[in-house]
């Protein structure tokens, strides 16, 4: 674990140098004590998810890069892709339990229920405007944190161009809204686990879309 913490320190040092920032200035920008930042950079303290969120926001880097460097586990396959849904769920549950960050029981069914709620919302004028106006903004804030981002980009283009049946666009819209809104089954402030359920939501919608394709031929 110490090696991974040191990796975070090296990354932070490089980022500060590239941006001509001192630890004191980073402290001012993040509201994290300078001594705490120094201990994190020197591998004497483990950064919390809240620390990593502030570092990522201030330094303009994908949160997942800092999360992995800090030693937090992310369920992945050997090729670096997100694991299948059930393995991801297990990873989420284990992390939330160990970190005491979130006490709600996480299930695939809870994600599916939220998607169903959002599917109705996407059919409203407000829902459509939310997607068209806020997707790019959220994408820039998050950065490329996994392969599901590419799926979301494709979905956004389909939704924007209305390339699909009303049912398909409703499903696509539900995944986009799930990604855009910060409060979903796992709040996005629990970085980056808060985005793993977004990835699962995308997988669920892609599966549903695949099942509907034969009906259109």
C-alpha cells in the first residue's frame, strides 16, 4: 500500500510542478491543511476520497487516476476494462463496507429502479434539456474514467440526433440522466465508486437495447 501512496505523491508533485503551484497554494485552493498535503505527498498519510476529489477538481485530472494511485481498489479485468456487472457490484459493496462511506444496500435492482424513474423524466422537455445542456459539462468534470465513457458518448449522439425509436431513446436518456445527476444510487461524491454504478447503469441499458434490436428487424 505504501508504494501506491508514494505513487500518488509523485503524481501530485508532477502536477504541482507543471502548474507552478506550491503546496501552500494547493492548500488554499482545496482548503486542505498544508501539513496534510505534505504528509500525503511524502507517503506518510493515506489520502481520503474527499482529499482526492479536491485534488482532482483543483488540478484538473481524472479522479480515477488519483484514486488508483492512492491505493483504493477498483475491480478490473486484466485488459484494464471494467469487470462484469456482478464483479463490479461485489467490488462496490466491499469498498463501501470497508470505508464506512455508505450504508445503503447496493443492488443491481436499485440501479434498474432508478433508471426506470429517469426513463420517464427523459420524455419531458426538462429532461431532454438537462441531457443536451449538461452532458458535456459533466463529461469535462469527470474526465475519462473508464470504457463506459465511450458508450455514453455514443448514446449522447444517438439521443441528440434522435437516432432510435421512442423506447430506445427513453432507455438511452435514462443512462445519460443517471450519469449527469450527482445523486443516484451511490452519490458521485464517493469517488470514484460513485461512478462505478453509473458504469453498471450503462451496461444495463446496453443489454436492454441489445434485446430490443431483433424486434426492429
